[in-house]
C-alpha cells in the first residue's frame, strides 16, 4: 500500500454485519465466525454515504492497488493494514489461443502468487484490528501461504493444516513464511475439522473459508477492479474456478454495491462456477436444482485449489449463478492440462491448473452452445503457474557433436 496515500483513520462506512441466510443483524467491530444460524456473515455499508463521498474521478487519482476501494472495505484504521503490495492485476487477451474476446485476469501477480492474497490481507488486517494474535486454517495450498505471510508480517501466529498431497512448493512456502504447517492424511474438509476441534484447546481464531466475514470483502475487490478496468462496463460472462466460492460470492456482492453507489447500472455478467469432474458438488446441485450441495465423495483433480468436497457457502454460490443467468460446469483433468498447454504455447501465459480449468470450461461451454464467440468472457487465473509441476522439457545438445539444425528447426 502507498502509505503516502493513507491517513491514520480511513473513512469507514461499515454499518453492521448480517447473516447471509436469515438476515439477522450483528454488530460491526466484533469478533465473529459463523452467524447464530451457522451461515456466512456479510459486511454491510452505508452505501448512500459512500455515493456522496466517492467519485470515479477521485478513485482514478489513487494508487492502483486493492486499497483504492477503501470506502467499500471494512478496515477502519490504516495502522491496521497488513500489506505486502496488493497491486491491481492485469487483463490479458488470449488473441492466439482462444481469441481477442477472451480475457484472463491474472491473479498470479499478487503477493504470495495467488488471489488468496486478496481475502487473507483483509482477514488478517481485520484480525489485527480486532486484537487477535493466533490464527488457524485448513488449505489446499495457496490460502495457507497467504495467511502465513500476512499473519507473520502482523506478528501473529499462523497454524496451517493441508492435505498430504498438497503441492510441495505450497507446503514449503508456508513454512518459509513462518507458518506452522502440518500435512494431514485427508482432504481439506478433514483439515477443517482439525482446525474447528482445536479452537477451544489452542485458542486460535478459525480463518476457514467463509467462516469469518472479511475474506469475502477482500475477494470482492476482484469484481471492483475488473469493472473499473473495463471502463465501468460488464463482461458478458465470467468463468470462475470454484472451490469454496468466496470470490464468486464476493464479486456478486461487489456488483450490487457498485450499482448502489451509482458507478454501474443493473447489467450483470453471467457467472459460471467452474469445477473438475472429480470434485463437482456445485455442478451437481445446480443441475438438480438444489440450494445446497451434498458432500462429494472421493474428491480428486489435478486442480487442487478447487478440490473442495463441501462448501459452507454453497447456497450463496448457487444463488449468484442462478440470479445471473449463468451456469455451473465441470471439466475433465485431461481438458485442464490440454488448456494449460495450449495457452502457454500459443499465448505465452502460464496458467495454474485452476485457471486452466476456466479455459477448458470456456471451450466446453462454447462447444455446448452455452456461450458464443461474440461474448466477452473473463477467465480468472487464480495463481502463478510457476508454483505447480510442469511437463518435462528434456531436449539437449552435445556441443562436441555436429548440430542437426534441421531437427532444431522442426522441433
């Protein structure tokens, strides 16, 4: 964050917290996990007052970082912001591979190399504001890395539990960034049970996906940022890699807030929840017309970040998808790998597996007639592709032998 652009107190417009299921009001400025109804909690703002304070011109003059949207964020004092430099992420068209109407928002440029930095910078900053000292969470990798980085920067303890097949680079970066990390012989929901079971004994605050109010507020900046980058216009369709779904829920909330302050009209993109066929609870629920997605048994996919067998915010994901006229779609691991290779080789953009899943979903949706090539589509690449295993590249030259230039030319 550009500290020169801060004051000791940020103009804060939070009015209250609200249960996403019952609408029950809860006081702002208090430590909260789930609501009394066991549902995620949403932060609400005095949007009429924001509309009187914030203009597009004022926004445009600010540094290009996440904190430019401070009137729509929950942190009340700049001294509590725990930043590692959350700069605006670029939009990149896939001119060679999928066409100029397909845009990737490359979240891999954020601190810790994934979009998890958005949610965790907000959650940890609010944890600091609320006086918390010890944080814990389950993770498939990137969220744990982000929590460890921000928690240690804030001087907090970070306890992280991940499935035992979590990518090695994620486990090591969590440890290197000061997190206390354990591999668990199970999936992320099994890790989540350990975190919940340890709350009383360890006295940590549970920072699991959607089990506190503020990760949504960080993730919603993807939507604020995207619409601003597109000149305050909506894309036709957004493909979002969906595990816990915080970002999809957050963006849908962001669009409503932007309309309320007069920055956009009622237009909305179709929201597409992208999952893998080996772990597709949201897709299954959407296809069956359900409001909740039952636990997905034997979850597996190469895209570990969307291997979430059960999501506590399932009803919010499904509501946003349905209200937008969107859909949920699952893709095979083979299609994910093929899309990753195609875009890397043709457009030079290295997607993480979860980001590649959105590209595979775009191609499948195109083939199934769910979208058209004329639609302006945004794909979210949620992490830096360098953090994941890559195919072997073993070609070699012996400098002591004649070089076969023809073989090099045809390689």
